[in-house]
C-alpha cells in the first residue's frame, strides 16, 4: 500500500472545472447560490484524479529524460506502463468514485492506494483477460473517509493485433 498527501486548493478546483468544461459556479464562486446551497465551494466529481500529481513515483507521469509510454509514438510494452496494481501493462477498463462527503478547498487529504479485487474472464481474441482493481481512499485531516476511487485495468493473455 502507498500513502501520500493531496492538498486541495481553490485554484486547482477552478482549473479542473475549466479543463473539463463545467461552468457550475459551485466550483468557483463562494457567493453563488450553487455554492451556498452546497455548503460552500466544492470540487467537481472526478477532481480526485488530480491527486495523481502528488503521488511520488506515479507511473503515468512523464519524467524528464525517461521515455513516456503515453506518447503514442511506440506501442505499449510490458516494461513501459501499468494499469494494474502489480505493474504489468494493460488498458483502462472502468473507474468509479464513491463520495462520502464533498471535497472542499483547504482540505489536505491523505490518500491510501491499495490493490483491490482481481478476477479473470475468457476473451475471444486476447485469451484470458485479467481484471485488477486499484483502490484509492481519500481521508480528511480527522481520518474520515471522503472519497473512494476504484480503477479497473485489464491485461490480456496474449497480444492482440
């Protein structure tokens, strides 16, 4: 399991809302009716994706001087990237976010990253498909659970193409 801290700032929320094209004033304007009704400014539903920038050694973040598997210039190989908890190559299948309370500016969330369930299915072209979950639990300063994010990656038994 990995653990890291994720400081939530109003500017990050503003930039994230703009990047996803969501004009909801609850994300940026504390004086708006939307923010007032929500109990203050809050982050958009998928905002916790921004936490990846704070995870030390995050595998999908480009590093100067290191080839980045996400460039699309070369095919992804088993040594270049991961969507599963074990570090193997694969592809993104789904993700979900369960909110236990809103994410708000000023919070410093602690993020615990751990492996979740793993299961297999038979595929038609790639052979056995192995599905692996990565679960991130975001907790506030008091240790209360704020968000549970679950990502599912898939690896294939054999190369398809």
